[in-house]
C-alpha cells in the first residue's frame, strides 16, 4: 500500500499535517484506535530522538540538529501511539491513516 501524499504520484490531493514542539515532550498525540501516524520529514534545532508510545518507550528515529532529516521514505508507527521528542525544538510533517 502506498502512502504518497503527492498529487503527481497519486492523482488525488491528500493533506499533510505539521506539528511542532519546543523542548522535550509529546509532539503528536496518539491518533486513536486503529489509526497510524506516518512521518514524512523532521526538522530539529538540536539532536533529538523521536520515540513512540507514552513518554517515549520505544525508539523510532534519531534526528540531527540544525537540519531537516529529509527522509527518503516514510516511517509508519504502530497503531494509536504518540510521537515523543527527547530534546530541542522539533517540527514534523506527517499524516494519519
């Protein structure tokens, strides 16, 4: 299954969401039962680890500070888990499926 959000690739527009957080804490709240967060890009002011689950129980990705992560593929988290940042200011481009 493809999770592309690009009109050129899918022929249909699909909205992309943005979430930001200053310092450590929850960046994206859990989306609800049976729903998944798919992360497309990350911008972090300091080195940060993004984790999934309440309070960041499982490792998801390490994002370098001062630059966009520019992911070459998306990251799909397990159903109904939040995204937690360990440090710095972070902005995430994502969608929920």
